[in-house]
């Protein structure tokens, strides 16, 4: 793991924290099914599709399970 990895982790966790404050209390920005499938809340997906976060979408899909 290198500096770029940790910078992406920090940015992703910041986005998750931001989104978790905006969505209803009964929703989660990220959830995992029993078979290990990752579900990303539409609000978080919207943030990940912004130009400044384009590099985080594939990173999130690849690493969310390991981060949680």
C-alpha cells in the first residue's frame, strides 16, 4: 500500500461521512449483502461520479469490502 492508496481511502471515507449526514437515518451509504455484494447508496454514487471523484469509483468498488 502506498501514499496514493491512503489518500484515496481518506477521500472515500470523507465522502461516505458527508453522504451519511445527508441521507435518512434508516439508510446507509454502503451496505453489504450476505454473499459479499457491495451496495452503494445513490447519493454516494452521485458523489463518486463527479469529475473530481472519478478515480474513486473503481477504487471504491474494489476496496470497500476491505475497508469495512
